[in-house]
């Protein structure tokens, strides 16, 4: 019996080792983090004072909002703000 491409992919995936727990936990947190960043971007667009705070010190604003200003988060926001 010949396997379909999907069955072959499933077989190969089952053969992989389990991902590290840190990866799993990070993946679970991604949707909430994206929503939070979108909320911050929307606030930047509509609130001039907040936009000034971001321009003055993005990292401090993130901390004040309860967001860890990791290099990935800061780079993502800077890219979005430049576009």
C-alpha cells in the first residue's frame, strides 16, 4: 500500500524528538503577545501623548505597560512603527 504525501509527513513528524518545553511554552504565549503588541500599536496611532512616550523611550514605555522589552519585541515594534 502506497502512502499519501500527508501520511508520509505524519510518519516523519512522529519520528522527530519532542520539542523542548521552553519552545512549547513560548509557542503558547505567542497569540497573547501578538494581541498585546497590536493593542499597543493601535494606542500609538490614536494617542499623541503615548506616541511621544514611545518616541522618547520605547523600552521604558513597554516596561510601564507590563511588557518585557526583549530584543525581538523591540525590533518588531520599531519595524511596525517605521512602516
